[in-house]
C-alpha cells in the first residue's frame, strides 16, 4: 500500500493548519497571550528570588517566553483538530519562491530587514527619550549572558512571534478574504502592540509590514522567521560590542551626510528588493498560502 504523502509543512506547524482565525478568534488568542504572560511572570518571580534579580530575569526569560505563547498555541491546536474533519485549512508555511529561488529570497529578505531597521532608526531618533526603567529592562535582554539572551531574543522571539503575527493573524485575515494591504497593516499593528511600548512598537510596525508582504508573496513562515532572526541577532550583537553599547541612534555613529547617504542607499535597496518580490506570481488573490482539504473530503 502506498504511503500517504505528508503535507508540505513542518510537523509542529501542521497542528494549526485547519485553524484560520476570524476576528473574534484573534481577540481570544490575544486574551490567551495575556494569560500566558501572567503565567510566565509567576514563574519568573521564584527564579529571581533563587538566583538574584539580574540572573533570575535572564533565566526567567528563557522559561517565561515559551510559557507566554503556550495557552494560545494549545487553543489554536485544539481548534484546528476540531476543524480538520469538515473545514479546509491553509498551511502556515509554503515555499513560493519562483522565479527568485529559495537562496536568493533568503539573502534578499535579510538585506531588506537590515535596511528597514536602519531606516526606522530615523524615526526613533526624534522620539522622546526612553524611560530609564524601560531602557534598563531592554538592556537586560541584550547585555547579560549572551547565550541565554541569544536563545530568548534570536530563537524564541522569531519563532513564537512569527507563529502568532504572521502564521495566525495575517494568515487568518487573508484566509477570511480581508484585502491584502489591510491584512498586512492590521497584522503589523498587532505585532507592534504585543511589544507594549512605543520605542519597540514603531520599528516593529514597519518591520511587520515588510514581514507581512514577504509572507503574502511567498507563504513562507520560515522566511519571516529568518527576517526576525536577522533583525534581533544584529541588535543583540551590536549591543554586546563595547563601542555601541550606549549608542541610541545611528546618527551618533554616522554624523553629518554619511548617515543620510547610507539612509538613502538603504531605502533604494529596500525598494529594489520589494520590486524583486513583486515578480513572484500569486496563485490566489489572497496570497500564496497553500489550501488544504478537510480530512474527510475525497
């Protein structure tokens, strides 16, 4: 007897194929996310008491971050399992890379992410100064134990946040026939909101729009995870180089016209890469998300 072909997806992500959230479901996911954040904070407290505040926060982040998303993931998995018998689904991860190819897409999205992050610095440079307590909190996430921070910032954050913001929210909006431009913007707003402060929310919104466009054109969650990884890892590395630890804006590093020349080059590169992704044809008007039939349908 022939073996049944496995879906083109990661086995873990396949658990959520048949859950294509509507607007009400997105509010439920947000509620579960907040419940998970509370659960994570409850776990962090005893670690802080056991290891001290600084070390406790570092170890606590490794434990608390997955816990924050766990309730939402359980909810989505249960809903997907229930829907799988009678409803169609959409894969969270597809591979619509032609005519560019996977390797070139990967290179382009890394360059586009770093370019967009550099450009967003211009907005941050004119915002009010970050409150000291928030500045210290963010520094603790990047300037402590680099390997623990790498696990939290470069591995957990790209995986879990992309699962939620692109794999759940954007896929749900596109799957429910929301106009693509609005679906991308709304998912970017959601991405900005979960950062809970304007100094991270502004670049998160801009990057979220870029991530969303790439997901819309390719259906690839692994590409948006790579983009998220590139952005966070670059920030983590720069925060651990002595010359850049206290730098708040690239304007301080690149004074005068040098900053604006690089800014213009970054904008140009970003535009050229977006134009390249426009060459990827759309299989469906709502984006290149591969549909999956119900389990009981022939």
